[in-house]
C-alpha cells in the first residue's frame, strides 16, 4: 500500500518584512491543519527552514508547538528537518518529548544512519492501535492510566509494530560543511566536488540501511509496496535561480548539487526544501521542491503557492503527486507609477477589502509634494498597510561613474546608494567608508522611526491587522 505524504517546506516562522512580523503564517497553519484532517496522510514532511532565524522570537515557537498540539488527534506522523535558517540545537531541544508523540525533529546530521530512519505506518492502522490502547487503559489501575494514555496517543507501546507498514523516511536536514567533515581545499571547485561526494555517500548509506531495515522487519515483499523516501535542504542543479530572500545563515553546502549524482534510485520520493517555488528537479517527477506556503517577499507576491500530496510506493516510477494551491491570507503588492496611478491602485486595494501590504515606487520625477501625505490617508482605517514608499526621482538624483540601470536602482536600499557614492568619492574622503556608512545608517534609521511614529500618531498608518492577530 502506497505511503501518503503531505510535503511542505520553508515556513520561516517569525519572518519580518520591513520590520513588520509576518502573522499570516498563523492562517496558513490553521489551513494546513484542515488539509491534514481532509487528506489523512500517513506522514507530514516539512523540509527545512521551519523558522526564519537562528534565534526565533518566542511567539514563533508558540505558533509551531500550538499547531503540533492541535493535530495530535489526527494520528499522522510528522517529520521536521532543519534548514539553513534554523538553529539545529533549538529544533532538537524538545526532541525527547516530541518523539513520544510521533513528531520527529532532525536538526543535526545523524552519524549513526539508523537514527535517521523513521518507520511510517498506515494511518488507518495507527488509529486502530490507538483505540485499542485507550480501551485497554480502562482495565488498568488509576496510577497507570496517565502513562497508558500517553502511549496510546503517542504511539509508544501502542502496538505500532503490528500495524501495516507504509514506508521509511530517511530524514536528512541541511548539511553544513562542518557536519560533512569537509577538508580545506585549494579551490572552490575542489571543495564543491568534495561536498557533492560526501552528500552522495551519505544518501547511499541511508538508502542501504533503509533496505536492510525493510528486510529485518519483513517489509521487503513486493506486495508490501513499502516506500523509501528522503529529504534534502539545498540548491539542486536545474532548480532555477535563487531569490533575494534565500540567505546563507549557515555557511556552506549552498552550492548547486546534481540530483543525478547524489540521490540513489532506491528513493521513491525526495522531499526538498530551500527553493521558494515549487519545482520538479531534473525532469524527475519524484524529486520536488514544494516551495514556501506564503510569499515571503514582494517579488514573490504574484506567485501561487502550494503544498504537495504524494502517493509513494516501492518504485519511483509509480509515485504520484498532486498540488494543492494555498489561498492568499495576506496580499503583498508592488505598486509603481505616477502619483495618480498610485492613488488609483491603493483605492482599488481598499475597495477589495483584503489584507494587503504595499511597497510603493513613485516614478513621477516632477512631483514636488509630500508623497506620504498624498497616499497614507487613502489607506487609513482599512486593511491595507503601506510598508515602504519610495520616489524614483530621489533614486536617480545622484550621478555615478558606472552606469546603473533603472531596474537595479529599484532594488537598491538607501545604504547601497550611499555606499555607491562613497566608493566613487573615496579619494576625497577624510574618514573611512565603513564609519561614514555606519553614521548614515544611524541617521536613516532614526528618520524612518520618526516618520513611522508620526504616521501612527496621526492614525495614517493602520494597525488593524496587527490588533486582529494579537
């Protein structure tokens, strides 16, 4: 019987966008819970970047553990692996407790390959075993009821070994060079080749051990159709370009890796994370990125987001994948144009009565007024918030020796612009560029905070979305 998987990745809990905390991920987790109840998967795999930073805010942890607690009654096994944004130790902090609930958290690479192998059982049989364990609890003395209930709900000692096997997950997190024992090489090419070789050897070892586990448990008969699947969090060759938000918080192994090299043909599905768009890798239908469930940047604002429903058996050629589009809980909108065009765009967003964050670029070079005074009153007392308001006239009002395209200017921050000017005037400077940039950043941040404070005081910057989620 095929193993049913819900594949997601790159949740980035605790993500900020222009100093605003992303809370629409809470809406996604509620929606994802509903999909779990509807699809009834044997296992959920979240392939890395659970959190957005190595030290996530406490509320991000609350969102995750609240979700994990709510879905316990479903009976689905959950596998969470670390990504390059995650703290490996932080993720594994609650591993002992979560293991008893059939929630498997893998932060570090497992040197003992058997520790990376997670047996998955058919959900229907897991539920029967849990019901049987709960019924048996009634005949026990009260002093033993608590432990019996925990085992029944978590699966520990609940007779899972007698359940119908669905598959084995070889759980592989993000692999930094430090955990791969990469030696210092003379060239980047040599180091990249060694990374690829170490990763290939590890995936081959896990595939071999998974086959041995199937034999030991008597799951290797053709009629059992037991799948062996794995996870990965890195940039596969052929997966396209990286987005601006993919940041190497851990150093190493973010090079392009050839999937034809490292993934053993034994794997009937490979659940990938790290790339923010859904992708099929190398033309192989069973090797996929699910992408982020919500757009993380304004550049991603127009892209559809998905989770993947996978039916995987013993053979990769029989694996079937179905996409479920994730609804948009918060619109991220890039508005570009003249003042009148911007006003019309904002009015349209307000009329739609949807939550929206807006990044504005005014291209009207002869506009001499205060752009904020023109635009912010339009969104007052609505669900639309303007997070950034820029003027093309300002961006093009300086001269540089090298030619800078309009497209490049749009994505340059004030810090980048200041650095560009200072670099070209460095012969005339009496202070180090780093010191001048630091002073500029301090002034720019102070001005930004003052402007934002003024808008809030004048009730021109609506905080309804934050209040609704608090």
